């Protein structure tokens, strides 16, 4: 199953100013790519804090939210380890999954060794402080597959493949 992270960061490396900061600060080019990639996948996975920043479930996609205690209208909730969840989704006929944040969820899927691709947009904005893309120590090599510049916004839209060679695979 193709498993990819889709994220946007400020020029100083933050995905948000704080936990309540919605994801709507990004450029039109980033939003367009996010919609295309996630609709193509058909499944979006995120944490409860990220999901709470959305005004409603993402249409035309199965919304899966990691939560220990809450349930969310329009979304499935889970506590399953990444590999188990992906196996279940594959059994349901899905071939691709978008990991949409936040940091804890990105960490969990990277450390499980299941992320194939990272679609990263760097936006020309500085927050000064905030929430980083990853918030745990890790070491994975990325290979740049493509880069586009949005002339309208000055955003850089990059695609990286994740290279796990030489890195011991984590179980869950």
C-alpha cells in the first residue's frame, strides 16, 4: 500500500503556530495539491487535534482519526498501530493512504517504516515558533523526486521518497 505524508511548513519549519492553528494558512497551490492527493488516495489519517481544526470531515475521502477517548461525526476513530491499520485498509480495497498530521501521527507512521513518500510544501512565511513536522528524534534519508515553484505564492512544492536502507525497521 502506498502511504504518504502530505504537509506544509513555514520557511522556518513549522506546521502550525499552535494546536488550534488551522491548516488554512497555506497557498492555493498547496491546497490544490492536498485535495488532489488526498482524493486520489481516498483515505486521510490524522490525529484528533488536527481533525479538530477542520470545519467538517474532508468530502469524498474516508476520514480516520486517532483518538483514545473521543469520537467524531463523519470520521472513523482508531487506536491501531500503523501497520495493522494499513493492513485493514488494504483489505477494504484501498491502495493508497494520506497521512495528514499532526506531528505525533507523522512520527508514528515514519517510525513504523511505512511511509513511501513525503509531499512537502514550504510556504514563504515565518512563524518564529510553533509545532514542528516531526517532534521526536529520527534519522531517515529522503530523495528529492520533484520540485515545483508556485509563481503566484512563492511556495515550493516538493516530493521526496523515503529511503529506509541502512535504517533498522521499527515494528509498531
